């Protein structure tokens, strides 16, 4: 029996709005597909716009191949980010409440801001030609499915598990540094820390830029290709902010904790967030 996409969208919206977990969609319907999941996503996003939500960019999820076996998800996905879900750090620091998020986890990422539309390409230099800045970022992801147990269609329908995005200090992309950034993006190593730098900071994880579909720039190119096959959604456009997926594993976070990340040889300033 075909899935009722409208009903699934309603259940997901209710789960997020009430911070109440629900069973994975595939638990009741093992034949639920990623194509159907994008149909649900379109319904969810249309309803959110009707509620006054304003999209400002996209998130790409599950671009880090090193964690695919851990979650049983072997393909990237995307969803919009929203004016109220994107936060800009001041002087490299931000404070973020976790209330209302389901089993939140933190992901250090590279964020891109588009200065022009991006057509599908496999060339990192072509990608960066459509970018006016990159920045450090923390995406806070959440799972309405208990214990982070789901399949690819579940998290695709569930808005790519997006909760919030913290964006750090931007680094301008110019004709003078474009080639150097294209080379550095797959090679740099990000380091994730927990605790206050002056008291008890400890290294929790690290990851190379190449973990993210061989480069965060190529993850952005992958999104352009995915969108080309999803005509119900708009293509990437100038002015969008796109976060390209976690460089490490996703780590559980709780109120009262402070986390930070360094971006090695990429040339980005560090980013610190404290959770309330």
C-alpha cells in the first residue's frame, strides 16, 4: 500500500514541534523510499513556509563516508535551513539553547556562502568561483527517531535531521586564494574539543576535509547534482548559505557544555559554542 506522504509529513512536524520521538517511517513501511522521502520533505517545507518560516540556505547530511557504517546510511541528503535556525557567532563564540531539540548532536563543518548560482560540476575551482566566503560551522542535528536508529529515507524525510547551525567568522574567497583553498579543503584536519580552553578542554575527535565526499567543495557540487534530479525543489542560488556535512562523527551535547573546533591549515578561525 503506498505511503500517505501528507500523513507522514504531519507526524514529523508534530514530533519536532512537541519534541516527542516517533518510530522510524520505515519501521511501519519497509518499502518507503528516498524518492518518497523527498516528497515528504517538500510537503513539510511548504507547510513551514506557510507558517512564516523563511529559508536561507541548505544543509547537506551524511557526506562523511567514515560514519556511514555507524548509522547505516550510505548516501548524502539535504534540506533547507531557516532564518531562525541559523545563528552567527560573535568573535568566534556563540551560546545556543538546546530546549526543544531531540537527542541533539554536534557536527563541525565547513560553511559556504554562494555569490552566484551553482551548476552541477566536478571541479572544486568551479565551485569556489560561485562562492564569496567560507566559514567554520557547527550544525546541531537532532533525531526524532529514538536512539538515532533509522534508514536513509527516514532522515531524508525528517529534514536531514537539521536542528540549528552556528556560523563562525567568514574567510573571503577571491581569485587570489581560490586555488589554494581548493587544494586545502580536502587536506586540512579539523579538531573537535570539549570543555573550556582555559580549564578542562580535551580533544574529542578529528577529521580530514577529504572525509566529506573528498572535499567540502565537492560535497557542495554533489548537492547541485542531486537538486538537478529533484525539480520540485529550487536549484542553488546566490545568497544561500550551505553547510556541507560533519568532518568528524556527530557528538551528543547537553546544556552546560562548551565545545570548540580548530580548522588546521584551512585558514579559518576557530569556533566555540556553549549550550544552555
